[in-house]
C-alpha cells in the first residue's frame, strides 16, 4: 500500500515539475497569470512557473509581421467608386498592452486600417489617388501608428497595393486616354510638319543666298577678267604703237639716208607714196562706215614736198619743181 502511494506521489511530482518548466523560443514572449491576474512576462529561453497556480495566457512573436488588408470599397471626393487593398507591416512592442488593452488585436487592426483608408480616399479625387500614392501611404502610416500606440503596437510601413475603379469608370478612363493619345499624336504630327516646313524654308533661303553669292562672285570675277583683258589689250596696243613708231622712224632714217646718197631714189619714193595713198583709200572704202573720198593727183607732189622738208636739209629733191 505504501508503494502505491509512493508511485502516485512520484507521478504527481514529476508532472508538476514538468509543468513548471517553460521554454520560449527566440523572438517570442509569453504572459503568465497567477490565479486569474497578471503575474509576469516570460522571455526567450528557459523559464519556471508555479505548477497549478501559474498559467501562460498569451504567447506571441515580437518580430515584424505582415497584415493583409482585403479589398475595400471607397468613394472619392468626386463621387467615384473604387476598390482599394493594402498591406501593413507591424510588430508588438509591449506584449502586456497588446493582450490586455484590446481584444483580438489583429481583427482590431484590420478594421482600423480599413477605416483610415476610406477616410483618406474620401478626401481625394480619382486622379489624385493614382498620383499621390506615396503621400497616402505616409498619411496612413502616421495615423495608424498613433492609433495603435495604446495597444503596444508599432506600425512600420503601409503600402497601397491596388486602386481599381469601377468598370464604368475604367471604360470612361480608357476613352479619355484614347482621346488624349490621339490629341498628342495630332500635336506631334503638326509639330513635325511645322519643323519640316521651317527646315525646308530655311534650306531654300540658304540655297538662294548661296546662289546669289555665287552669281555675285562670278560677276566680280568676270569684271576683273574683263578689266585685266582691257589693260592687257591697251598695253599690247601701246607696245604695238611704240614698235610701229620705232619702225616708221627707222624707215624714215633709212629713206632719208638713201635720198641723200642717191638722188634718183626720189622718183621711186614718189611712186611708193602714191601707191600708199591709194591703198589707204581702198582700206577706207572697205570699212562698214565707208566714205566717198576724192583724191587729187596734183596733191601728191605737195605731199612729197612736205616730206622733203622733214627729211631733207632744206633743199628741194632732185627732179622736183615748185608749183604755184
């Protein structure tokens, strides 16, 4: 009989000893109540409690968690119905307040986030909900962090995932976007045509300027060439006249010398002068502006007499008589 009671005592003692040892994993915490009232908090590692008196009533992780917010119908300031969902990153900072200050912490947070989302969306127009997503996230984070602080919770991040307008609004937006794209295409096309016309006009203007400059340079070069040609012709004519005058002077000297040395040459000279006089008349008669010229043969001796006075020594040529 004594052995039976000893076995019962050992069994109860072993059970009590096993129930007094509690192991808490890293990143978790637990709350212990004694006879229905809060006693202490158990941290990670090996912990001991009083058997049959202490009881673990709440055990939760203190690591950051993700709260998935289901899609929620919202009305914007311009009375457009949209569906919004989000994710919230949060963690428990005070395990005691998270358990004793609110019942069902996660459900309370979901409802709080949905309320805040509806409130923020109601202050914005539809277009602003797409462009001000970052600002909305910051406002939700600030408001939720303040609201959950009495619960011992820290909200670290809030992200809106999808903002979906109603089907009718989506169709209207698609029509608006199509019209906007057509408008931009028309604007771009007109700007392209304008730039093309401007470039074409500039090209024509530049071509005309270059053509005018080329013609101007050509005229200048032609004028310079003509000027040089005139100068060269004048120099050639002057050189020709000089050479001709030199030839005439040399011829006159030779003739004068011959007349002095041989008086019989004077008759030949008279014939040559007469022939030259006749040749001059023939040349004048062949020109475009021909003139009628009357030649008096009696003037030939007078001409020879004038030549005699130039090349002679003042004496009359042999075989010639003065005519009155």
